[in-house]
């Protein structure tokens, strides 16, 4: 079985976006630790199954980050479930999850499921708008969320989500200093090796998304953090 705790770098693919076979192969044959499939809009059973079957040709771990119940299906190594801690709508804390368990709880293999404590930090992102997240958070707020996740909820993952914009390293640093057992994920706006390295100083795992679709070469360069930290 794969050890998520060793993952340093993950590419996140949006099933609603097009990617060529050539670019997909370059991502999957890079030194990245895993591919995650997830998005906010237009995530459907059809586009998830299509992308899953294309990625499955390659020998690396594949994760579905669940964004809605309609697009959940067997065939992934792991299912990451976001719980948006700073959302003002309880649906995104545990409402969807409760609904899912009511419907499918009897057939879930909980070994494959990881709950991600999410803090959404880019007010202009689709995910912030959809989940009505309170993104006006300072270092003390982040420290308290990190403590909540590590000491109280005892979740395996804290995900600082800046989706679409490069984040504040002091926020990431503050979270990292509060965490011992919980793994820190950082995602948002990474478009160069320099940015990847900067966030990797504090986060255990960095997630690279958008740049895949705008500049594949730059996306591939971010994987070099792994060689440099070996
Ligand atoms: C998005 O955290 C990921 O969910 C990555 O962010 O797409 O901005 O790279 P970007």
C-alpha cells in the first residue's frame, strides 16, 4: 500500500479540463508522488471515469478528491474528503459527508478514505465562493485551525487552499509550526520551482494544479523539489 506521509509533490488534475495524452504521460512519468483528480465545477461521473482510466495506465497512486456525490466511483487508491473548516455553510463541513454515509456507508472501505481539514484562503476562488468561506484570516486564526485539526479533530491532513493564487508563506509557516502528526498540504498558484521550494520549506506536500494547463514545462519543473530534498 502507498504511504501518503511520504508524498512531497502531487499534481491535481481537473476532470473538467482537457489534457493531451502527451502532457498526461509527461506528468505521470515525472517524479511526482501521486495524481489527484478533483475540481469545483462540472465534475461529473463521465469526465471523472474518463480521466481515471487514462491515468490508470501509469504506475502511480491515484486519488479522487471528492467534490460531489455523483462523481464518486470505485477504482481509486484513495478518496480524500475535504471538510471546509472556515466555511459558513455546514454542508461543506460535514453535510455532504453525512449524506454520503447515509447512502453508501455500508460499502465504503475506510482504509482508503482520508478526511482533509481544509482552510480556503483565496476569496476570489470558485471554491471560496461556493463554500462561502471566511478567508479573512490572520496568523493567529491559522494557528488555531492547525491546533483544531491536530489536537482536537486529529485529522491526517490540513490543506491550505489558495487555489488560483500564490499564498502567504507566513501563513503556511504558522500552520506548519503547530503540526506534528497532521500532514500539511499546500496548494495554490505554484508556477515555478522557486515557488515550489518556498512552500515546500513549510508544507509536507505541495499540490500543483492550474499551471499544468497553462504551461506544462513549468509544471514539470516543480517536481524538481524532490531531487533537491533527497
Ligand atoms: C487547487 O490546491 C490546488 O485545488 C492547486 O492550486 O490550481 O492554483 O495550482 P492551483
